[in-house]
């Protein structure tokens, strides 16, 4: 992903609600600006605990036993109950192994063979996020800071599960595999940096090693500003980092890390919605490109199309990425 290119690769991620409610607009955008990264054909199995629908208004339970309340169709719900709020229940808790044991990946290789674009698989691998959902965010962070044995046992259980999921995808013909966690913040990490290094960096390194052993690229995505661990992620072996680059020091990141990792990101999502104008979207996209693109690859322009993003704003985001980078942008 660092080889010379004549333009920046594009990645369009469309939320399900947009795809179902604005199909004609999605078709037009994908015709004008086809994504260079595509997802494989795959339908995850339904978990044994799962009840209700995550896309409809009302309460539902996911495969892990977390209870959610959806107040608006197409939007993510609010966590209302965590199955391990009482950590004393850990001994009786069972992970949803059916999600990996019953996963049917037969269509994945067929969909890869049917096209020529880079195929990126999205996984459910997210140890810190899942830990917070199972335990409750505040309790999980307090337990991690205190270093309690039960929370470390739970993290070990999750890691075993996620290693299986990574291994499943590594055995397919996809080009890259993505996992994520939410480490972004306006200030410090949500847990002490030393705790992060001790508990989470080794997990990420193991995922990357498993993927690299099968010649797959490792993609990682987090919301927010991940400057505090950006270098740690690079050293863990991640090939492409997706983050809220608009909230970070772009020039400093590029100067320090270009050539060692691929920057995978877009602009402030508020820019993609009113009252911003298409011209403001173009300006923000140009700034992102001028900071990260030095004419030798290493950047992927990502647009997350949410229900709040008008068609003309999405189109305006892609326009500045189409032409080759001017020679004067080389640094």
C-alpha cells in the first residue's frame, strides 16, 4: 500500500439505513466514484442469545447478551444492560462461539474471485469495546486501572475468541482484514498508557502476526484522536490505521509516520452534513490530502456516509481525490 500510485484509493462505507432509504443516490455515488476497497460477500450467523432487530425501534439483545434500546430506525441503539455488570457471573458466562463455529465463508472466496478490487473483510474483533459492553464502560475501565484478576480473565477469554475469528478470515482469499477499538479522546487515553501497552498492544500484535503469516494486510480503526498510541499501533504491525485525522496534527503525523503505515481516513463528519456547504467539504478534503498525500501512496480516502450526509456533500468529498497529486506537493 506504499507503492507509487497515480491517484489516492477511495473507500466508501455506506450505513445500512442510507443504503435502504436512498438506494438511487447510493447507486449514483458508486457509479461516479467507485470504491477501490470492497467488502466480501458474507452474512454472519445469528447468535443464540440474539432477540429482536438492531435496525428497528425498540429493545433488542445481541449475541453477547447485551441489551440495547433503539429510539430511531436505522440508528445504533443505547446500551441499557450488560450481562457481566456483576463480575461474579463470569464463571457461568459463555461466549457466543456459534458466531465463529457456524460462520459460512463459502461465498467469500467466490466474491473475491469475481472481481479485481482490494477486498477488505470487516470483523467483530474489538477487545476493549467488547470488554466495556459486557461489563459496563465505567466498571470495565475501573477494573482495568485496578488490574483485577477477573477482568484480565475476561480479556483472555475475549482474545481467544477473537484469535479464532482472525484465523478464519486469514484462511480466506481476502486482501485485508479490519478490526477496531475505540481509543480516541480529546485528551488522555481512557486507560493508563502503561496498562494499554501491557494488555492490548500484545493482542493487536498477535492479530497482525496471524494475518501477515497468511499474506493479509491488517487494518485498524478507532474513533477520535489516537495520537497517544499511533506509534504503538504502527509498531504492533498494523498496516493501515483509520482514525479521526481531522482531530489530529496531520502534518506532524505525516512527517513522523509516512512510509511506515497507510493513513486511512476522512474528514469531520459534521462537515459532511448541513449547515456545511459542498465547498467547505472540498476544502476539508483538500487539507487532508495535502497533509497526507506525498504522491507515493500510503493514504486511503474514506467517506462514511451516514443518514445526515446529503448527496452533494458526499460527492464533494470525493472530487479532490480524483486527480494525481501535483508535483509541488512532494515533501
